[in-house]
């Protein structure tokens, strides 16, 4: 993966913590940081050729929890704003 310099680029928003990737561990870290009062943003790049939905993400979380997770927090988690680029 090539990392390109940000020279000449500006961003309207700043966050003390930026998490790259929206996997289970990343989301857990983001929720923990948010609960402690830290502003955080998650950047996730959609996979090419994968038809992903919020429902599929919620189902994946439930599957990893062996269908024992409370669906309400999962819904709140996946219904949040997603940053796509």
C-alpha cells in the first residue's frame, strides 16, 4: 500500500484519535474512547466488489457473540454515521 504525503491538503475537522478500520476491536476501542470523553473518528474503506450493509455488519457482530449480544447496542453502533472515501 502506498502512503501519499498530505502536502497541500487541508482538513476542516480534527480529532485527537483516528482509528483506521472498522473491525470489532477497532469499534470496541472507539466506544471505550468515546465513553471516556475522547473524540474519535473511524475511517473505513469499503471493499471493492463486496455488497455490504448495516444489517450484514450487525449480523456479523451477533454471529461473533454467538447470538448472545443485546441487539439494541449493536443497532446503535452500526446505525451511526459512516465515513466513506
